[in-house]
C-alpha cells in the first residue's frame, strides 16, 4: 500500500470513528448500542492496521528495517508469528534460509499432536491449487496439498501466495513447537512463484531484498529476531567488524539456489592443555578442505553444523584428538552425532573456519570455541563427575546435498548474519553477547 493511500485511509478511519461515537451517544436501547459498538470496534481495528502499515512504510522509506520477534525454545527452535488468510489466522513459523516455500500444518492434520495450524476453510481469501505436496527435511517428512492465500509478516502483506498445507507428518517433525516453515532461500524451487520471500518483495516495493537473523542463547538479552529490509545494529558486538562471504552457485543445479558459500578452511586448533610436542607433531591438524572443494549452506532451519559425508571422518579425528576424548565419546542418535561423558569443555579443540570472498578478497574468518559447538548438561563448569556432553557436529547425508556442509544455528548463534539478495553475499559480525576476541571479526 502506498504511503499516501495509507495516510488517506487513516484520516477516513479517524473521521468514521468520531462520527460513530457521536451516533452512539444519541442511541437508546441495548441492541442498537451493541450493534454500533461492533462497528466502532471494526473501525478501530482498521485504524490500527492503517497506522501500522504507515509506520512500516515510513521505516522503509528511511532505510530502516522491521523486526519480527522470535521465541527461543531450549536453544533448538526459534520461531515467530505469521498471519495467513482472511480473517488472519496467527501461526508460528521457523524462518528457514535452507528452503524457499511456505509450509504450515493444516488444522486437521493427522499425527500433528493437536497443533492448531491453519484452517483454509475458515479463510475467505483461500483458493485451491492443483498441486500435491511432499517434502523431506533433515528433521522429518511432511505431506499434503497446496492452496493459495494471503500472508502477512512484520506488517508486509502478499496475496495469492502458494502455501504447502501439511495433513500428515512423521514422528520427529510433528514434535516441533512451531506450526510451519517460512522459506528465505535464494530461489531454491524450480518455479519462481514458489519462493515466498520473492513474492513478499514483489508485493512490497519499499521492502529491500535484505534480511538478518539473530539467535540469542538461553534467556539472555537481547532477544532473538528476524529483521526484514535491513539489519539491527544493536544485535552486533560494537567492538567487532563486519566480514563478507560471496554466495556461489549450487554445483548440482548450476545456478544460485541455497545461501551457499565456499568453505576454504576448516581445521581444529588443539586446546591449551595439549603440550607443545603434541601440537607440533600431530598430523591431524590440517585443513580438511585443502584437498577437496567444500561447499557450505548457511541454513537457519538446521540446529547443528552438518559435515559433508566425505569429510566427517576427518573432522571427527581432529575433534577427538586425545585418547581421553576417543575413550569418552561415542556415536549416538542414529550414528549421526557424538555424545561424551566425564569430559570438560577445555578438553575439546577450537574450530577455525574460513568462507571464501569475492575475487581479491580474503573472505570471512571465524573461530568456534568448545562452548560454541559442544553442549553439556547443567552442572559444574568443568562438567566432570559423569556429566554428559553432545558435540553439535552432525554427519550430513541429506539427499541432493551429499558432500555439502551446513552451518546452522550452532554457528549463527555466535555470528549475527545478514543475507543480501542483490549483492549475492552474506555479512557476518560477532553477535552481541558472544565472545569473538580470537577470530577475524574482532577489531
């Protein structure tokens, strides 16, 4: 909606509201007053909507962004609110940079653990489509059909958006706290009309093709958020500088698809507890990506860091560098990750990571300390005495992505990430509250 039209509607709403209040003051009888009160309520809601739309467009005109708050559930799931249909139905969604379309549970979904979801029959703007739906995610499988309807997120609206409506979900998928997935990828789908963020951009010219994601840790402050149209300076560590990585074409497709970057370095740096001889003589301290092309997807829909299937064994040999770790850690949860007992954070190495930049640029350099990629049960700081830990590095074997890496929330929680469509690049800076003194983002 243009700014001038929003202002005009705001003035009209104000006039109607004052006129209705005057008429009510002249009425007698409960039924008439209740009827007019309902009309006043409707006019008030219209006024609020127009004012909010005006505020959103004014922010975009000044080059600012619009924040969408995210709820943090156990540092594993981060989701925000999206409105679907007419009248709008509120659903909660993960904003997923690893997929391109909009998926939501149906109100009558089988096996969805009683989640509320979205009811197309209750929406006047819902229209059917001829497409069925079936999708495999790293966390499970979802099936159903597709419909068209209007959506709104952060005050930005889009009509006739293609929505995948799930009427069946597998066990792991149905246990999530959110209702659906809002895709933010770079045109993953073969048909451009399936790209929900592209549809949002087309419907809202003031919205710039930029967004940023901040994931907090625990109940700490500041809160998690998606910023549409810009980034939030308050989510970046003020003593750190921005670094940029160039988005590359997805090799299998030969075109831009995921937010994929060249992973040029990945090496474990032995902890200070290792003696000098071990550091100098250990042949395992080598760049895993030195002899192979490593491509990584920056994916907010994945919790852990996914290691390409051809590099997983090499990476874990570096991470489990000591006899103690080798004896204390074993593969679990379907043999995709490692769990450990009777170990401490300081037993693990740090991980040095570098993404490729544009021609002539060095790219972006990062470091994940043990507390960034190892999660231990609550207890003493050193987690000794039988406490268990999970190494958040996962064997990534998703079909069509074999050999590719995925940097999920484990990585993005430490580095505030900005996604820039037109420049085809990603910006990274140390997130506020994180400790990045030893990596490339620190000034």
